[in-house]
C-alpha cells in the first residue's frame, strides 16, 4: 500500500464568506481527516460544545500555553484569546492523519513557519463582492455602516489569495467542497509525500 507523510490543509477565506460551512462539509465526506479545534477564552455560547466548537479555557491557561509554545498561532480579539493548540495537531500527524484547519492569513503564515512544506493552503474565493454582500446580509442584521465596513475588509482580505497554493471558487457549496476534497486527494499522491516508494519500486537507477 502506498503511504504518504501526513500534511496540514489550511483553509482561509475573506470573513463572512462561509468557510466554516465548506470545512464542515469536507469533514462529513472525509472522515479520516482530523479537524483542529481552536481554543478560546471567550464564554461558551448557547449550543456550543466544549472540545467540538472550541476548547474553552481560562485566560490563565491560555497565557501559560502561549508562554510554553503550546499554541501554533493566536490572536486577541475584543479582549479574548483565540488560538490553535499544537499538541492535537502533532498527535494526529504522528498517527498518520491529515489535519484540516480554518484560519486567517496570519494563522496560515504561522503554520507554514512551523510545518513548512507539510502545509497545503487553500483560499476560498467568493464569486463576487455582490454575492459576499448578499451572504453578509443573510447572516443577520448588520447596520448599513457596519455592512460597508465588513465589505471593505472582505475586499482587502480577497488579496490574501495571492499567497495560497490553491484558489477554489466558493460559488456552489457542494462544488467548492468537492474541489477541496480533490485537492486533498491529489496532495496525498504527491511523490514527495510518499514515504514508501523505495520499498515498492526499489532503488532509483
Ligand atoms: P467567534 O467568537 O465569533 O467564534 O470568533 C471570533 C473570531 O475569532 C473569528 O474572526 C474567528 O475567525 C477567530 N478565531 C477563531 N478561532 C481562531 C484561532 O484558532 N486562531 C485565530 N487567530 N483566530 C481565531
């Protein structure tokens, strides 16, 4: 059997474009993937499950994790910490599982610093600013000023795309999901990742 060295798939998108949905749909179809659950110090919202939506920790614990290098990347948003715990990722990789993460560009960069070529980055591109506007509006009541700000931010964030390995159009959800899955499947077959090629085909001539 061909075996590949496990890798990390990082999915980013402009805020409000529905990236969480795509990652969730990928996970439903590929149950051998490991999803990296973020840690946060913010309070649990109704319906959220500890360990599934987030790992909820105290400020003290989070600060300690930062000091001890136990988070791959982190950010402070409105006075609360958010970050990616390192240990679950390393454990999954050790077990031979590929890991999927949804992070912004800062998270993606931090991940690449640590894991280098074992990171595959995918950028989900909203079909248009108009569509993004529709998605933001359908998500809930935003004041016109807030909407304008969010859209301006998303426009900026679309430039992140320049730094990614793959650009996937996030128009029809099912299609975007299948395209992300195709990328993961192809990456599993990259010759550089195959650890037992020599065993199978013998020494190079
Ligand atoms: P919320 O509190 O609404 O769940 O998330 C607030 C913000 O935290 C979102 O913009 C989300 O992208 C960000 N966030 C969630 N998890 C992480 C993480 O692991 N690292 C970083 N840097 N930001 C995160």
